[in-house]
C-alpha cells in the first residue's frame, strides 16, 4: 500500500517539469535566427576610413577606371610678332620670352622613317614642319600622320636651293609662292612662316616672303644634329630657343639629344605658331 503523503508532492513535481518544458519551447520558438551580415550590408558609417568596400559596389570597380592624365601646362605668350616694315618680312632666330618654353622645328622631309612618327607621338611634342615640296610630294600622308591637332606645315621652298638668297626676286618669289600653293592644296593651310634653305637670307628674300603672304622668316641659334646639340650661344637650351632638326636617318638620335637638353634645361616644348601669333 502506497504512502498517501508522498504521492501528492510527486505529482506536483511532474507538473512543474512539464510546465518548464512548455515555457522553454515557447521561448525557443519565438527567437528569430540572426543573419550573418555580408560586406555589402555594412553601413558606410561603420567602415574603416581606408576600406574599399562600398554599399553595392565591388572594390574591383574602382580600379577599372584609370585616373585622368594631368592637363598640359599652359604658358601665356609675352612675345609680340614684329611687323612687316618697308615691305620686308621680319626675321626671328629666337623668341624673346621669360616663359620656360622651347620650340621644335623639323626641316626638309627627305627621310620618312616610321620611328619618327612613333617617337613624336610618344613624347607628344608639338612641332613645326618646314617642308620642301620636292622632298615630300611622293608621300604627303607620312607628314599628315605627324600632324597632331595644332601642328603646322610651313614653307621651305620647292627645291631647297641653298643659293636661293643670292638670286633674282622673281626666282625667289616663285620658289616661295609655289610651296605656299602646294601646302594649301595638300595640307589645307597656307603657311605663315618661312625657313631659308641653308639658313641664308637677304632683303630680296624678305620682300619675296612678304609678297607671298609670309609673316616671318624663321632661322635658329641651336640645332640637334648627328646625335648631339650645337649651340651658337652658351652650352645649353635657353627659354625661347628655336631648335632645328631634320627628317634624316639619324632622327632618333637627334631627338634623343634634344630631349635630354630640353629636360636638363627644365623647358616645355610648345607650339611656335600659337606662341608668336602666326597661326
């Protein structure tokens, strides 16, 4: 026979156990599982300062767009083009300026090497080309490839007669005007500058230039030749120097010599025509 006093507490204990289990199950079923936050769900305010993670943007998206190249420096011209006086075109051998600039001019057009195009595009040098009709007329497209926006073809006569300055006015006018007409028809612009073959000029030549619509005769005081620099004054490039080069087999060596001198002098190559107002 069982003890009636001990039976009642046992039932209460069993009921207590069942009630606790029911409450525990209810609590467990009411708690939602917490999701693991991905990198994309982290608010921007919680990101460390140097983090590349942005809401909805992959880090690789930032690297796909390269930064824009810096704008080339701009120099205000402080040079005033000399006027035509008494029917004679002015002569410029060097541009008087306080700006840290230098001008690259390339003559003739005899040798047409692809590497010249590659090198000039690589360094992004603005150039003025003083071309001779008889040297370029077999392949004018070569020189069109050299012309960036803003580069110009100028006048270096029809035949490159180095004795031209000593000859009659009519002969010189024909040499100059003939190249004016050819450049206009071939390259779409009438030259404004003239370079004498061999560098020699006379008043007769200056008059022929003015009568042909030329604004100035352009000579030089420094040149790159045979892979090294030649200076008429000093031993380095100066602001405003007009540098002479040629389309020759040694073009790469000449350009390398010029580039070394230009960088050593801390000068920037700029467009001659725009700087002196001869566009």
